[in-house]
C-alpha cells in the first residue's frame, strides 16, 4: 500500500485508490462491477494497451453512468499512486511489473497465474518460459482466504487462487485436513462456463462452436493441475495424486466440480462427514455447506462470491462424492480478489460482496 | 400504510415492514433479492398456498443465509401488520384481497394485471371475468415513475406497469408526447425471456421445447395490448393504433422492444430526435438514452433496474426505429415495484436498486 | 414379427409395418423422424392416451407433410397387426402390454427400462413395484448391438440399452473385456441434455430453471446404475464396482461421459490402449474411436447414431480417462432401437441412420 | 457445367462432380453435410487458403468417415474439372474467380453476395468497392426457386438468395404479387442465429458476449436491404419501401421474420389472405403454409430446407402480420443452393434434402 495510505477507521470516509491492469477482460470488468458498490474503494486507473483512450463504459455498457474512466497505457506511473493494484491479465504480465510496483509501496493482488506456484521450475515447465522474479514466490501469499486468512493481513503480494482450484480445493480441503480419504486417488471432474476462457477472439469460443454442446478439454493435463496439487499437498501434509479433467459448459458463468475420493473408513457415515464440513467452514462467510443430498446448481451463485458444497455417499461403495459450485468470475476470480483486499486492508471481509445471486 | 408507520427521516433507522403475496414466483423471488440489500425494508411475511411451511431458501437457494422466512397461507391477517404489501401473483388474486388490506391501512403495490386498466369492461373483455372491485380502478396509480411520479406520493394502490408495456411505453413516450410520429401507425415487435411466462409447470416452457429456438406468440392479440394503448393514448392525448407482436427468447431474463413509427416530418434528423429523448429522460435515474446508432443488448441490464434506449433512422425512409431493453423481472416488474415503493414512501428513489448488470 | 411378415430381400419392396406406443414423447418423435426416411419401414399406428385423436404433425411440426397419422388409444388391437412395436414409454407401461403382443406374434423393441435388468428383484428394488412378467426377463435380448449383435437376430423382445448406459458401457467395455483396468474402481461422471428427462410438465425442467446453469442429480444413486453394473459385470466376467454421477446440461440433446479407471499396469502406454479400442470397434458402423488426445463434443453426434470415443492418459498417474459422446435420443434411444430393428429383421444395419450430425 | 457432363437419367449412375470454394465456413460444411447423402453428387475438391492440407473431417468431426478430402488452395485448376462449383465464401471472392470458371464450362452456384444485385453501382455503394465483373450481373439468375424456377434450368451462374432475404421475400411475395398490401409501408423485423455471422474469430460472436442475450444490429442499414428491395420491387412491379431491422439470437441456427404490412382493404379477412398464400405456394416442396394463427418456431426447420409461414390479423387494425422461419444455413444458404443445383441439372428438386428437422 502506498505511503500515506488512508487507513480505514470507523466513522470517517477512507478511500482506497485502486488500479486495475488488464481491465478489458472479463475478470477486469467483474472487478469494476463489484468495486462500483464498494464503499471504501475508488478505482483511479485502468490500463489496457489495446483499448488505450477508450471509455470503459463504451466497452462494457453495464458500467455506463458509474465510471467515467478511460483506459490508459499499462505503465508503472499511473499505477504507482494507487494503494492497491489488481492484475486481471493473462499470465506473464504481472511478473514483469510487480517488482517495481512493490518497490513503490503498492500492494498487489494478482488474479493471474504468475505467482501461484511456489516452485519456479514447476512454473517454467507448465508455462514454457522462465519466471521473471522467482525471488518473490516465497513471499507471495496464496489468495484463498479459507486456507490462509491470517497470512493475508501482512502480505504485500497476494496471488489469488485460480477458478478451478478454488472449487476443487474447497471441496477437498476438509477431507484431506482430517485424513478422511485416500490422498492418492483423488478425482476432480469439473466444468466451467465459457467466460473462463477470457475475452479473446478465438473460433473455439464462438457461440456457434459451443452453444448447445459440451466437451472435455485439457484431459491429458491442464495448467491448474500443479496449483491444485501444491495446495492440496500442503493441506494433506504430503503429496497427493489427483486426476483433473475440465469441461466446457455452454454457459457464460459458473464452475461445477464433482469430486470423487475413497474413504479411508469405508463405513463412515454421511452424517459424520457432513459434520466435518460444517465445522470446517463454520465461520466462513462465503462457503455454504448445503444439507446432505443436495445438488447445488451453478446459477445459485451467479454473480455472488459464494461457494456452495454438498456431500453424497453412493450406496454399496466406499466413495464419497463432493459437489462444489462457484461463479468463476466472482469467487473464482474478482470476488475473491476483493475479499483478499478487504482482509489485507482490515476492512469487513464481505464489504462490496453482498449482492445475492440472480435466480432465475 | 399501517398505522404508526415509521416515516423515514434522515439519521434514524426506519424500517418498513413488507409482505409479499405469491413469493414463490419469479417476480416474488426477485423482490426478495432486491429487498435483501434495501437498507430500509424488512420482509416480514411471504405467502403461498402451495408452499405453505416451506422455507423460502429451500425453494430459492440464492436466498440461503439471508432469509429465515417460511411461506404462510395467503390470509389477510399476517399481511395487515405490514406497511407495504406487494402482490407478485397471477391476475385475479390481488383484486380479491386488496380492498380489505386497504381498509386496514396497508399500502399496496400490485405487480399483477388486476388494476392496470382503468376500464372495468375492457378488463373483463381481456381477462374473461368481471373485475372484483371496479371502484378502485380510478384511484389506482399506474406504476411507471417516468410517467407519473408525482401521483405516486399519495397513492394507496399502485399498479405496476407490465413488463412489455414498460419497454414499449418508455420507447414511444417522448415521440407521442411531442407529436413527432403518426399515432395511428405504431408497431412494437418485442421479445421476452422465458421467465416472463412465470414458474408454471407447462410443457411449452420446458428447456427442451424452447432452447435453441425462437418464435412469436400471441400475434393475433396479447393482454398487454390494451394496457399499452391506454397509456400511450394518455400520452398522445388521443387514441393510438398499435400493432404489438411478442416473441419468446430462449433466455431467462430480458425484454427487447423494436419500435417502428412514421415521422410526421419525414426529413427530421436523427440528432433532433435524439435530443428529444435526452431531454425527456434527463432526470430519470433508470432510463439511459444511448448515443444514436447504438444497439443495446438485453444483458446490459440483466438484474438491474435500467431501461436503455437507442434511436435509428434508416436511410431513404420516414421511419424511426427505437430500440429499448429492460430486465423483465427488474425494471419490468420487481425493480420497478421497489422504485414505486421508494417514491411512495419518500425514500431515495434508487435505494436498493444500485447493483449493476452482470457482464459478461 | 407377425405372421406373413414380408421378409426383406433384394429387389422388392418389402414394407415393415410399425407401431409406436407413447409417441408423444421425445423418443417417440425421434423414432418418427428416423423412420420417415427408412426405406423399408412404414409407421401404421401411434398410440397415446392423452393425445388420442390429435394429428402427430400438430404436436411435432417437423413431421408436417410426412405423417398423416393421428394418435389412437394404447390398445393391443391396432398394434397386433404390426410387425414391430416400439415402446417409447416411461417404465411400467411396456410390461403390461408386451406379453399379449408377443402372443400375437409381434416383435417388440422396448426403449423403456422394463426389461433391461435380468433380475426381477433388483428391478423391484429400484422401481418400487413388482415386475409384471419376470418370466420374460431371461428371454429378453439387451439392445446394445456392439455387445450382442448375434443374439438379436432371433429375439422377439429387445430391451434397448439406456442412454447413460450406452455411453458408459461403450467407453468401458474394451477395458473390462481385456482386464486392463481395476474393475473395483470405476467412476463415470456423465452429463445429459434436458431431453433425457422427457416431455413432462415439471418445474425443474423449465428453461427458466435450467438455462445457463449446470448441476449434478441423483448423485446418491440413479436407476441407470444397476443396468450399467449388470452389463459391465457380464463383460468383465465378475462383479464391478462403479460410481456413477449424472449431471444436467442446459442443452436439449447429448450425453457426455467422462470415465475414470485405474490401469492394472500403470505403465501401459496410450498407444497400446488406443489400439485395443480400435480393434474392439473395428467393424462397428456406429462407434468412432477418435485419435488419442481428442475431445469429442456432444454436437458432433447430434441427431446421428454415432458414439465417438477418445482416450487420455494424464501424466504422472495410473489413471486412464475415456471420453464418450452420444445423442441421448438417437444412439441413446431411438437410433439404437432402429439399429436393433434392422439387425433383428436382417436389414442393412445402417438403414435409415445415414444422416450426419448438424455442425454448427 | 463442363462439357461431357453426365446428364442424369433414370436408371443409371450419373455422378455430378462438385467443387466447393471456402468450405471451412458454416455454409461450406452445411453443403458437405447435405451432399453426403445426395445420391448424384460427389464432392471432388474443397478449397481453403487458410486450411490448405487439413482434412475436412479434422475441422468438422461430424464428417468423419464420410469424407476423405483435404483442403487445397483456391486455384482455378482443381475446380475447372468440376461440373458444379459452389462459392461458400465472403463477398468479393467469387467475382474474382467466376469469369474464368465459366469460360471453362463450369456451372457456378454462388452463395455469397457478389452476384445478387443487378445494379453494379448499387453493389459498389453497399460493398465499398467496384464490382469485378458487372457484365455478368444481367446474366445471373437469382437463386430463389419459388420466384424463378424456370430461369434456373438454363443458367450458368446462379446467385443464391441471402438468408434474411429468403425469409422476408417468401413472406411478402404473395401479398405484393397480388397487390394486397401497401408497398410503401413494409416492415421486416427479423432475427438470426449466430451462425449467420460465419466462422470468424471476432469478440462480438463469442458465446460469452452473446449467450443469454438479444440485440438488434444494423438497424440503420444492412446489406441485405438492397437485395430485398430489388426482388420485392420486381414482384410488386414497382419500387417498394421497406424498413428492415435484423437481430442476433443467442442460438446457432434459425431465422425468424416478423413482417408487418398494411392491407389495401382493411376489411379483408384472414381466411381470404390465407388462401392467397396456400395457392401461391401450392406446388412448392419447401414452403409450408401453416394454419392461420400458428406461430412457427425456428427449430421446426432446423437442418431442413423448409420455410414455414403463418398469418395473423390483429383485431382493430388494418395490419397483417406474417411470420416466416427458415434455417439460415439450409433454406437460407446451402440447402437452397442444392435445391438450385437440382433444378439446374434436371434432378428431382428435393434430392438430398429429405431429412426432417430435429425436434426436440
């Protein structure tokens, strides 16, 4: 956070000045949507190389009347005056700018993949190039409040959890933390709305290519896999083996994870397992453990920051099925980023994240 | 409004107690969504004959954690303690209960069609049965703030404008008020998302019957037609002739109206016409006149209370094309109802209606 | 088949007379669509209690100009003159009529669940009532040509494989037949379009409840599970343990199965496994094994009778992932039924099933 | 058609060799789908600059097993051996190649806009560049069989009607041919699925930008307008004035046109008007006039070559409403092209166009 940053305190108007790098993308506009109703935040700078000079409301008409901002070039200068800068960029952008911004006292919340892995070599293996500032990886706080809220309060650099990882990890964490399932046989069959692929002009993402259809992708290996393995390994206290298959839904928003694991005690009852989840997430404002046997649908969280979870125990089997849903752009990205910011700045954690999901 | 109603005044916590009749339907849950973040409102009673005893959050999981309410039978008793009662019912329900609630001092905001037409015989012709309390029709204030905000402040009974009528009327009103177009040749080609048909178990509304498809319905005559004619006639100062064809979109929310009219002065330029609209809606918080040549899409207002309007002048023609979009459940129903309530109670008109539309 | 049935032989016009019970449903209309272009079939009787007297083309306008038929009451009489009768009904209808039709020499192809399980007690456990004619269960031929084509030629009664079972079984069969995977740890995560739920007026299936959303259902146990276990057990030569979680896609047609299994030999290479599949399905006209690493999408089979399959071997894991897609109404129901009929009558197996899937 | 072209005659296998320019696009693959089951056609060459060397089945998996073809560069050579060459290209491609192909005796069926307008200056005004071979415009036969079937039999060059024009013209033609409506006040409010925009990588056409939404586009002027005016003017025997507003549906296939016109005789009854349509299209295999009061939905023609039409007479009004639906890729493009080819070659007009629409 910049020098002279206005610390929030009861009874006075403190304003946190915000910069967003890459605000033309879907996580960028979602940040702008959420921050528009955040009483302590004011977005001062939004950057985009391709849209420089364009009014953000021309690109996203839902922002008309609420933002007068125009995109500026993604230079350090306009951003270094901000208290907090969000990176809503593809990978390989944040790591080029973060060191200088940190040096200028700016707090960073990175929604991209640049700082999620602690191991720079692993990063290089999955992203195909060397990491630009491996020395920052150990300092980075992984941005999943349900995992490490305490560490966020002091963090200068938060790497928000990925969208799939958020859903998969929240679903597996109570089980692995308590050693209830076989950590060598985890399966995550997950599906995401098309907004997860971003706002890129690619034939594969056309409505005509995807509407009314469903398919898996990256079934042989997806970049979210090492992130999930890293975090679940930390929770389990040792390496885990996970098969992760993502699928593309013909919808805009939403992630649904169907998680399969083998119970260490095949006779363990659903009620007991349910209680582990209820206890684990008892104080979490954004995790909703549904009654056992529920089937959460993705739209029950559309536009909200919630993760809803339900447990199932198929008969005649030692398998536990966990269902978890989030909105990939909210709890899976920008909502989580605002939640992290709130924690980091000592604000009420739910500030700006109150709106309910749209139903129908 | 009930005796002892807490008048809102700066600086103190006034709470308006709310009842909702028919809260199992889509306009009902939308009211609950909006009122959950309304700082002055508290929903105290929700009624449903079919769902009596059910927790509302079991029916609509997006409300989990925000409402503890259970549906009660639709009797006058629990409702008569409320300051305001909303009817989110099919037609023919409100008119059976409204007289008694009014007698008990409750303010009524009716989202159904029962009180929209001033002419009881016309009502009977379109709805196939006599009106139960025709004496109330003259007192009723038609709930379209952009038309008659002043009258709302004193109204006991507000009949919210229908969803299609809201979009069609907002698009035609400036033209008719200024006599710019031929009132005998109005055409409204409009389309609605499937939520407009309500939450009824009908084969026609199944996803398998409607997804990936589009069709007109009611092309020979639709119940919203007399409502639109009545209001546009008042604005024009004489009878209008309107052809109205609704269409069913394979989406959940949204109304798009494409309005065709013939200019009285076929040489009138687009810029002049645009200025009429800008001036007409200058102080309206929920009407957004887009730059000429824009094409508003329905999702730019999804979940918000806005109506966005754009004008086009096709070349070599004396026809003006007006495009208007709303969310049928928000500005077309429950958002408008909250807006009407705010006006009626002297609250800031936008209270509880701040959230932006989701994009993407 | 009825006495005097016209056996098909080269060079003469043989016509098979067809009856369909329950033709108002989605598998019924799909049968009508496919049979309209089947050169040897003529539909003579369609039954429906609810739609008696209605012209089928009024219910399904895609059939206009091709069928003059009207629905008749579901009595034995009009059906007993047919060579083949298809049951496109919910469970518990066919078993009430089949014995008498068989007695009259009619060949039966049942698309419902009535005759799929060989064990009448198991049937009763899952369907909640006693089976009406358990004595027929041993005679019934299970209608999955890729499994038991030979047996079909002599069958009077064919019980077509269910939609999910078709996709799941075709994906697992080569692995279990060759003992390549652990039969105690099979996981099938599958998803279906909404047409799988049939043409019933239920709130859960409304477009407004399902569009733009995704959810699991029946995660604790689904009626297709015992069918899949039975067949895979036969293929494996012993009991299998399978976890099966179905999901509801916001699309009309299509099933996608993502199948996880543990390789007995964790070092087995993808190319070897691929070859097993290629060999297993070498002569199958309706199974298309894609190149390894492919991701079949459901729409690549929309309206066609094909099952497309692809294999993946995630790195650092002994898990094999098999992806399989079908159209639930075609290969998952009515197309398979026609394929079974062709085999049973000695017609070319692909007759009437030539049309390609629509893309886009 | 090339010299020595095998004229079709009863009882022998005549094969028409086909070339397709631009077969990577949606009208190209639709041609391939339809021609796969056309008993007289054999596709010999498909061209694409961008996909040269790619197997067509890799691009469109629905074609797997039916086509072994690979794309070749779009040169004249491989095409000049064909009897018929289809151009399934954006505008400005066909006019560069057609003269040479004609000179080599190849029959051309152009699905693009290059030869639809008879007036080269008008073409230049709407397409922003001079026409490359204006001398061919008078010879070109406009490819709408319902308008000028006779002329097609001798045509070397057929310019298939555009997708919107097909639906709009078929809906207005009987009215204008008989002088039943005011030709100065035609309004066409039409909507198309996203496949009409082609297979181009544009942000506007992403699923995330269009799904669950609806909007108009080109409301101030669209390139199909001059085509419609030209044809309707010919039918009316004099200039017509038409307002045409297209809209984008969040579906893949389908066009719905809602046509408004003023009756010359405001008292004319619906039954009389209906009879005009029935008579006008009595012998047309691909125009289906529905009973009065029907509301055709787009999916009733998905994948088929039909246009379904219905008439409505709103009460208290002199306006006639005509509803017309087609599949934009079939009757609106490739199906119509095959129909034109069949006519031009003297084949049965419906050959290869038999499949019914998918419902559901």
